[in-house]
C-alpha cells in the first residue's frame, strides 16, 4: 500500500501504509457547507480531495476553508493563478476564512466540475500556526482557472473541524464530492 | 482504518516506446494518481494523454507555468488530447517529474477533470487543469509524447485512492 498524496505531489520519497481515509461527504444540493468534525489528532497531515460545483448562477465558484469554526480575522492567503490568458499573484490579510481555488457554478457548462487538492500540514500541533496548501481549478472548454494558494491560520490550536464553504453562499450540488484523508508520519 | 492509497500498475520502459497505456483500470477507487519520471529519445516534448481511446475533440485545458524568468497562462479548447506537462516538459534526460490527478474518475454523471503538475529542474514548472467532456468512467489512459518517443528508463506508475 504505497505512497501518500502530499508527499507524491512534491516528489519526495514515498512512504508506505500511511495514507488513510477519514471521512467523505457528498453535496446535498441544499447546503453550501460541508463539515468534517471530530477529526482525530492521530495523523501528521491531512489532505482533502474534492470535485465541486455550486448552485451559483455564475459560472465560477470558490472554495472557502474555515478551521475549528473560527470566524474571526485570523486568516491570510497568497495565491498564484492562470486564467488562460495571463498569470497573476495576490495576497490578502485579516480574512475570516481561508480562500481556496476556483470550481464551477451553475452558470458553467452542465456536468463540468472544478477540483481541488488541499493539504493541511502538521494540523494537530499545538505550538505553531497552521498552513494550508491549495491546488486546483476548473476548465470549461473556453474558460477556467488553474491556481495554487496558501492560507495561514493564526492559531496554534490543533485542528479538529474543517468547514468547506461556498464563497458565493450557494449550495454544493449533489454531484460534488469531498474526501478527507489522514497521513501518518511514523 | 485500512490504507487507501494503492498501486494499480507500474511501467518502466526497457526500450523506447511511442506510447504507454494503462487499461482495464478498475472502477473501485475514488481518484487516480499517475506519477511519471520520464524523458524522450530526442529533442523535447510535451506529455499528452487520451482517455478511453477517445480521439475526438473532446478535451480542453487551462495551464499556468514559469521558467525562472517568465510566467505564462494559456489554454486550448476542443482539442483531441489532454496535456500532462507544460513548462516541466520532457527532454532527453530523465529529470522530469510529473503527477496527474484523475478526480472522481469512475463516476458516470459528470465530465472528468484532471489536475496535473509537471516539474523539470532544467526548464521550469507547470500546472494544468484538463477537461474531458465525457461522463464515461475512465478505464483506459493513453500517454504519449507530442514528438519523438518515450526514452528507455522512463517510469510511469498509476495509483488508486479510495475514499471512505
């Protein structure tokens, strides 16, 4: 049972028997929030893999990440993205949630989903702030966005809850899937 | 909990080949991950991909890359292939490392999106998001360079990830 995604995606040496499914969820069509709660502290890192589309009338949607239900301005993010025409970079501080990559809304071509792979390093630590890495995007055959983003949560608490929220306050479709994995360090 | 990241197949080339194919891919996983460490026999090339032997113009992609002095984003629409590499393309030295994520590959409701990262320390790095406009479950992955052939020693490994 080889490998783990965060390691593989960075081309490091592979580790065996260390990547486990914790939980998964499917969009309901009536909520814009997916919650993974009571996350055990027994892993070294977490990874979320998702395909997502929302009910927003727009063609674009974004994934928002909130940790431990902290709604205060404790989040910072940086990003680099390409929209098919140009590359750009950005930063924002004092945010109330982490900002992820683009997926699709109902305004996009039917059945086209955005995807994201989200890594949360050393999530169970109690002596360091937490960093999230996003890699994701969508292509709609003529539109779309590819991006990488990092989020910083200015809090040293162990992460025990993750909310995946629609930026446009829309609902995740029933074709949206979200899976949480744990990665062991030893 | 059971381990959920499993090797499905691996292919190390003992001679140059124009393409490689992973076929009869089981539908029992949630995502597929393809890891490559590859080169071409001459010149330079991008690694392209087709799914389920579909040669129609049912693919498109948006890409982002950089080479140390330039960043670039562009796209292709209604083409007959996906693009796995970009600035991290294939050269005659095996220093290309790539990863392609075939997300929710076995569902039969949505079109398929494939996220890729390509790295070549001698040239640059790139990321692509590819779309295959088909709701079919993916059961075959064809990889080929857009010039030359895959060089001897190139490795390609396909993994499956299974969600709870």
